[in-house]
């Protein structure tokens, strides 16, 4: 009896009945998916310009984003015979007010040569001759060879670049009154605004050709650009000439 009790005490206690517990399962490690790279966003022309492609974009579309870029463009394209007119654009009219607008530079040169009794600024007569050459080159580029490669492109860009640089030199070195500054700077800003407006209309659907309406508006704004710049330069000459006593007011002395 005692032995039986001892045997029972020595035997292991029976396990409680119930569902066997499985060892705790560790949560399965989720496979890490490769990090998705954000899709590259298409760069806008403005963003391209910030990344150093501004001049290339300007050469393709004719759109300038600043005055500095406009001047740099003028220097870079002097030796380019190509045209920035979108392929398929209508030809420019060979007659009419648009074609005649190029002659305004020649009228400015004639005005400078005949309406003053003395030079208004150093190089007065030289600038008058440059204006006559500019008129011929402008007609060859904007009318005769509009939309196609030509040597007229080189000639017009070269003369226009020299003319613009010369005007900048006058602004820096010449002593002017407040009225002369207003006429000079105001005329230049209005002229450049007209030029850029015309270019935006011409390249409104670039590289596709512009609509008929946009092309007609481009012709108008480009003709205004041809007229505003010489008119402003002539007004500046007249204001300065009257101040210096060089303005021709006597019908006997004047040449016409």
C-alpha cells in the first residue's frame, strides 16, 4: 500500500486535457517591395530654361524669357541661316503694309540725315547709313525669305545686333535729360514687347504652324515692331536735337 502510494507520488502528474498548444508562430516577415521611384515629370519649357536649356528652347520656339536671353540669342544666331518659323506656316505677303513696314528704318535714316543742322550724337550720320542697310536686310529676311533658310537671315541678324548694341552704348555713355531717357527707354520697351508678342503668336502651336488668326496677328505685331522702334528713335533724336540747338526748324535751311 505504502509502495503503491510512493509509486503514484513519483509518477509525473498527468497533463491537463485540452487542446495542445502549438509553439507561438512568429509573424512572417513581409517581403519588402522595391521602393517605387516617382515617375519622371515632363519638364516644362520654363523648367528647361532653368536647367540650362533656355537658349536651345528659344532657338526652337523663338520665345525669350528675359532681355539678357534676347541679347544672347541675337549674338548666337548671327551665323545661323535657318528660320525659326514653324514648318507649314503661310508665306509672308510680298506687298502691302507688312512688306512696307521694313522701310521705316530707311525713313529714320533719311530723317537723321536731313532734319538736323549738326550731329545730335557721335556717329550720327553713320547710324543713319546703318538704318538704311537695316531696312534692306529686314525686307530680305522678314518678307523675301520668310520661313526658309537664306543669307538674308545672317545679314539681318548681324546688322540688327550691331544696331541694338549701339543703342545700348548710347544709353550708357550719353548724357541725357529725363525726357530723353523716358522717350528712349519707353520706346525700346514697347518695341521689344511688340516683338515678343508677335513671336508668341507665331509659335502658339509650335512645332505646328499657327492658325490663320494667329498668323495674321503675328504679321500685325511684327509690323508694329518695325514701326515703333524707328519712330521712338526719331522722337529721341528730335527731342535731343532741339535741346542741343540742332533741330532744323527753318524751312530755308532744311533740306526738304
